């Protein structure tokens, strides 16, 4: 069985402070990990995926297989980063995504 | 983004009535999904379809039904058997050939049972 855990329901940070949204997963094989974001009044959209190893809107995420984590980080938070963030996992040979319960990020001006 | 259209955006239903939520896509994606989003619960998979005329139950399929008669369409029926139908419903598509496991979402439909 595969599981994604986002331990924080809500995370509040000040503008300019570093951000780390935690994501831990449980999966026996080699997973593919994603971060999705939902801004207010917008549809859920892909932020980044670990195989791309890219930085989107200043966010990065590194897959740590030893710690089974895929934390999302940004060095300096901006007000426009306020949104709901979901971590998701896809197992090898499966196209379905398992989502975490989400973390609401609030950036305080 | 505009390639996935969900309707209606808001829907009210009386208890005991069935209701159908529409999902249409023009992205030519093979796979389509229905998720339910509740506060604090994240996204939970209701049904999915990988090809036309085939669909599979997800984690919370009880009280729901779907059909996939056309590649472009994947309607979801919320039946009176669904005990707690008030929720936000998201339709999604997936194109495995060009974007791997990336899933694209519609804007969602709010269903309220009154």
C-alpha cells in the first residue's frame, strides 16, 4: 500500500522567511513524487515533479529515499505563495496518484 | 487548462435524488479520474478510467457510478446511496505518453445536498 503524509495542516510564515512543507511517503518500490498547488479560486495544478529536478517559482523538492521524504522548500516566501499544497505519489507501474491531505501555506506580509 | 470542463460549477440536490456531474476534455488524454476533495481529507479517488468503455473503482466508489462511452467524456453520478455527498468534486485527465504521470485538473463542481 502507498501512503503520503503531510504532517502540517497549516503553516504560517512571514514574507521573506524560508518555507519548508513536509511530505513523507510510504512505498516499497521506487516512487514518483509530485507537488500540486491550489491557489485561491484556481484549479489544482502541478507545481513540480521529482524526476524533472527543476525549480518552479523558486520552489525545489528533493527526493530522499533514505528518509522517504519529498519536502518542498523555498528560501524566501512571497505573499503570492499562499495556497494549498498537496504532495502526491505514483508507484512503479501505476498511473494513479495518491495524495496527501494537504498543507495550507499562509504567508504573512 | 481550459481543456477540461466540469459542469455545473454549483449544484444543489435534495436528499434521495441522483445527480450527474459532467466532465468533458479536448486534450485527447486517455485516462480520466474523479476525485472528491473535503477539508482536511485531501483528495480521494472515486473512479478512474484508462480507456473508453473501461473504468475501475477507486478508494471511495460506494454510492457513485460512472460511464466512459466516449474518450472526451467521463460523467459521474452521485446516487442517493452516497451517505455524505456534499463535497467538492474534481475531474482530472492524464496523458502518459507525453507527460508521464502528470494529472491535469478541471475547475471542480460543488455539490450541496439540502
